[in-house]
């Protein structure tokens, strides 16, 4: 279901309904106190006009001072609640991102740049600050407007007309500028992220952009993106500016009219001086509240935009978790496809077509073919990363039971193209801190991929911190860490894309010999330019134009 930005914000606030009710309750109480102050001032003026200093006058002064202090205390209580609310929003958003990003379906992520999606987390900060401001300022301002109009109507029927005009003004400003203000805010945000994305590209390829011509290109493209951003930013500012101009005109008109009419009512003895002063104080409070609402609209647009940007990630389809734990366990795994086909979401041509394949436990398979033949796509389907467009993929000849991807993945190890170590220790990169991985398993995996001498040379050993993308590692050691990760749990199946192509020949040969040994019970499927794989594997499948041309068992 597609939600509007306003609906998304409403759904977000529903999660903290109790906190919001408390904030509104305090705002009502504070509004009543602030509007009772003019009544106290009116009574004090009336007593002063009578020329008498009495205990009543002193008592009223004390009550007014207490009211001011109480209003401040209520504001502090509101701040405490909104701080709790901000913390909850941050925590929920961080877990929402960390939960969804690994689970987004390939089709939904197609043509998306995952780091750019992750950058949208920073919109959480806007939601935190903006929501807090809206809840405190908007709630108190709107309640002061309503209570103020009701109180003024008790002084003279004329003020009822003032209230109606005021409410009509607020509705008109919101009605005629809401959609345009939101649209320009969304466009502004879009190009803001494009600028950030381009800066990331410059940082990621900073060596390439050091050349003068390339450096100038980087600045030119940044200039074009910034121009687009500034264009929509200016359009959005004009809308906010127009709203504020309308407010100023309204303030000037209302202030002049109310002073003239209030003075006339006093002169005609329909109001006394105390009532006139109290009414003017209430009017100033109401006008200031209106100003808060108008100025707060920009924050309102920012919050809606941020909620929408994050909501677009929430809308991406994710893999469904199983409703209950699987009641079966894979011991030996046999894979089978029946007329399996696949095409990318934006394509009419099939990358794979009519793939009939049976893989028995323990087979070592080399997947051969030219670039673009469909090798990587087949591996990613068999490893559960992509769902086939048509045909079937079954495990252990079980075509009636839906494949439990979560359980299936716990039995496989992978090294895919463009996969790199993440920021963390070497130990974390190999084990993900899995509690069931023993020290002996880690040592075994490290030794088998030839990573031991490198780790021993490090002062911190396995606790050595790896930079993002393994920047301080050689490409060979980065691949060895990924290979150690893939075998540390003794998986039943290994799926590899060019797993040793960045290593020297001697290291690659040792690893290939180990991985293809018949004594290792795992099933292995690999694509690589290294010809040694083809020699060592017992089965060679040749793919061309998305179809199996040869399937040779040695």
C-alpha cells in the first residue's frame, strides 16, 4: 500500500501515542495558565485603578508569578518527553535500516545504489528534531489560538469575528501552499542526495580525479547538481517567504484594527481599561502563536520529506522470514532446476533460459562461459540470492515444499564479485561473532587459505581492525579473509565467483587444490578465469547465451 508523506508521519507518531498524549496534555495545561495570566493582570489593573493597596493585590501578583514559574516547569517536562521520543525514533530507525538493508530483494534493489539508500538514515536526525519542535510548538501554539479566541469572545462579540478570520487565514495558507511546499521540498531533497552521492564517488575514486582534466569534470558535474539543488531550494524558499509575507500583512491589519476598535470600545464604556489591556495581551499571544505555526511550516515540510525518503526504503520488498522454524534439517543437499529462466526487471531478454540441471552432493563443478553468458546469474539463483523468473529450483527433489532460504543459506558459503571485508576486526569478518564457531574452526580456516603468516605479522593478530572495504589490506589478503569466512562453518555447498583471481599463482594453486579435494564433502560451484579450476573440478558446465551447451562429467 502506498502511503502519502502525511500518512507516514501519522503512522510514525502512532507508535508513541502515550508520549504524544502527555505532550498535548502539558500543552493544554500550559496554554490555560498562559491565558489566565491576562485575567490576573486585568484584576491587578482594576485594583490599582481603585487606588487601594490590599492583600488581594499582593495575592494576585504572587499568583501571576507562580503561573509563570509553573508554565516553565511544564515546558521542561515537555522537553523531557520529547527527548525520550527523539531517542526512540533514532533507535527504531537504526534497527529498521540494519534489518531491511540485508533483506531487500534483488529485484527491489536493482538500479539502486545501496550506500545512497543507507545515507537516508541521516533524515532520521531531521525527523528527531523536527518532530520534537512540531509537537511542542505546534501543539502549544494551536491550543493558545483556540483558547485565546474563546476567551476573547467573552469580552465582546466582535472578537468572535476576529477568531473566524484568523482560522480562515490559517486554513487558506495551509490549503494553498501545502502541496507545492511539499513537492519543492522533496525535489530539493532529491538533488541534495545526488550531490552527496557524487561526492562519495569523488572520494571513492579520488586517485582518478587527481588528474587536472578529471578534476575539472568532477567540479563541473558537482556544479550542475548544485544548480539543480539551488533551483528547487529557491522555489521552496519562495513558498515559505510568501507564507510569511501573508502573516506580516495579517499582523499589521489585525493589530491596527484591534487597537482602534479596542480603544473605541473603551471610550464607549463597553470595556474597561483592565479588559482592554487583557484583550490586547491575549491578541498578542494569539498572533505570536499564529506566527509560530506559519514559521513552523518549513519544519513541517522538512519532517514530511524526511519521512517520505525513509519510507521509500521501507516500501522496498524484503525477503519474508519463515513463520515458524523449519521442522526438517538438510543433511545432504541435492539441487535441481527444471526449465529455469531469468530476466532482469528492466529487460525483455532472458539472461537464463530453460536451465535443466541436477547437482549431487559433493560434486566439484566449474562453470564455464564468456562474459555475459549467465554464469553469475545462475550462481546467484542457486545460492538463494535471486529468485528465478520462471521454472523451478528445488532442494533434495522436494518441489512441494517452499525453499526455506534462511535455513538453506546457513549451509552454504559464498564469495561473490565486488564483495569486500567490512569495517571490523579480522575475527569479526571471518566469524561474524557467531557463538558456535570455535577457535579451532577459525584456526583451521585461516590455515587452509594461507592467511596465517599475515595474521601472525600483525601486532593485534585477529583483533586487528580492518578499515571500510579493507582499504589497508592487499587484494590477495582481502580475498583470503572472504574465503576463510566461507569455509569456517564447514558448509555443505560453496558458491564462488573469481575467488582467487587476485592472488599469485602459488597461493591460488594451494587453495584450489584444497577446495577441490574429494575428501572435502562440500559441493562446489565456481566461475573463474583461472584454468586450474577447470582441471581440478570433476564436472564442467559450459553456458552460452543463457543456455547450457555442454555438461561434461570427467
